[in-house]
């Protein structure tokens, strides 16, 4: 095996988190190697199908990277501004707006711009490189192994490796056994997603199915068991239509309905369910018109660091557990990870203790409310369409619902809502479960508000978090129908 030059930092994966981490670390004065399996024009592409994603991001997250990079983003990488996200009940009679203003991205162009910014910082960049594992010595990650574009086995060594290879990353899975970073992700905490980018003509105006001002989410456990369907507008007569499902929920739904649907048939049926569009044709720009991928929908890993190792983006299960939105947390994590890596290298301490500040910084900026939102996701996957319809109409005001989607906890009580709930055991039980969920979300938020300041306090913290999540899963088993 060929051994290449040493670096202070290796960033594995040149997606959103990886390119930003490389940029911020290089600005901190360290030598950086950024590797990606794609050819340069396809930087950050998830699979041969393309950059499979809904492509929506909150404006606040773009503001964050603009402030930290000192670079402005605009068209064409920011494809279309939207007023927010609109979630609709299965019967389409209730609508909850949340997330505030945002953008639909032109993902390939956005990724290329991030790479150009990183390369302007004089990093070393290697495309067409397939990472095969970490170099592990004396309980530390000391670099990576992989194959270059010629198929040659190569070893690169470094003081820190930042893992931004995605949910199925080989680096995390091949870490030494440890209690800090989980090496595997439970399949029940993964959504299988797929989407088309279409050119279209509008058959008729109906904002329940398409709205040029809002990214629409359809909650419907028959159409998308354990997940949701989405219709996100893009510019120039294009639209991103997709769907995500939980495997367990799909299996239960298929059995109860006597069906044999899979992700692809569900997506195609969802497209047919939408009445607004005519003359649909897949947009093949950048070979990005159709794609299928997996998204983690649990809280971020309790720790994002190990000795010589940091993770960012989907590799650390950072997407929002309710919306499965992963762009925002990846952007935030990339900035924070790169900055912290440079600081730890300059101080000469790349142990778990030396990298611990990254955990604290990410928790404060984004991660603090994700475990609570995972609790809400588990609750949602336990209710059927009838309860969703009734609950969205009766249980929550628009403000309360909006607060929940960003991890803010409304004051809910059975007494306070009694007049709004039609008497009946099913409805009373459903609301009682929602009250329990909101209380549990509040408890999880308080746990993360007291995130351990050092690794010494971590074991008891993690044990409590895992127990609370497992208890929630036992109380609310998946039940889409």
C-alpha cells in the first residue's frame, strides 16, 4: 500500500458538511486534504442517481454560513425563495406553516460553489477516491485507507479525520468499539426516501397540492407510512416531488391493506395522486432527475467525537427527526467542526477530551432540541390518518404546532383543551398521548441543556438519553393504520 504525505486534517466526503469543514479548518492555519468519491463536476453527489434530497433549506442556515464564510449566495445556487414549509393533514383540511422563509437549492451548483470556496483556501483536493476505512493505532484514528482513481490502494495519515461520508459511512462503522460514537444506526431510525425533479405544466391551481410560495408536506400514512410526501417548488417550471417512509411502518401498512408496495411504487402512486400537473417529464440536468437514498431521523449521535475523529452531517445522524431536513444541520456542523479541528490541532490535543468542545458547540447551536423532536417523530409514527386529521384540526393551534416543529414546547394540558376535544375514549387517549409526548420533549430538552462538559460525565448522560428514547418507543409502537 502506498503511503502519502501526512496532513493535519483529512476530511472524508466533499458534501455540504465536508467542504465547509475543510474551508474553516484551512482558515485556521492547518493543512487539509479533502477527498470525495465523485469526479469534480459531481462533487457531493450521493449516488449515481444524483443529489437525492428535497433541496429545501431555511434562510437562517444560509445566513449562518454567509456570516461565517464572508461569502454571499444567490441565484443560481439559491434556486427559488419560499415563504416556508406547509404541512397538510391527510384530509387536506388542516394546514400548519413552519420553518419560516427559505430556499429551494440548485443542489449541484450549490455544492460546486462550496468546493470552489474550499479550494480557494489552498487545500489539497482529491476526487474519485473511495475511502475504505480508518487507520487505527493505539485507540486513535490516524488517517484513512482507500483506493484512488486508478484503483491503487493508498493510505493518508493525519492528526484528525472528519467523517462526512453520509449515513452509511465506513469510517464510523469501523471505529474501535466505544461508548461515545454509535457505529450502527437502527433501521427503525432511518427513512427510505426518493424523489423526482420534473419539468411540468400546471393543470389547475390548488394550493393543497402545489404552491409556488411554499414547500408542501403531505402527512398521510397510507400514501407515505411513517413519513410524508413532499412537493417543493423550483424555478423555471420545475418541481421536486418525493416521499419518505419507515420500513417497519410500510411493512405494517402493506400487511393490513393486502398490498405489496415498495418505495418506488409509493412514489409513483404519490405523483399520480397529485392532480395539478400535466406533461410531467424528468429533468435530467446533471443526471439529477431521479434518485433514492436513506436519511437518518434520530437525534444526532450523543457524541460527535472519538480520539482523532470527528463527524458531521448525515454520518452523525444530524437531520431533523421530524422533517428529515439535513441541509441546515450539515451546514452548521461543517463550520463548527472545521473551526474546532483547527483549534484542537493548534493546541496539540486531538483526544476525545481535546475535541469535546465540538460537542458543546454543536449542541448549543443546533443539536440541543433534536432528541425531543425524535420523541415527537416516534409519536407521529404511532398514529393513523383519522387521529392525524382530528388532532391537527383540534389538538394544536397553528402556533403550537409551529413551535413543536422547531423544538419549542407549548403548554398543553387536558384541562386546557377539554372544550376543544369531543368526548370519546379514542380522542381523549390520543390527546393524552400528545400531552405525554410534549412533556417528554421538555424533559429531553432539559437533559441536553445539561450536556456533559467533559467526557467523564458522558456515560450517565448517554444512558439516560437512550433509556428515555427506548421507553418512548415502547409506549408508542409504530401503527400507521
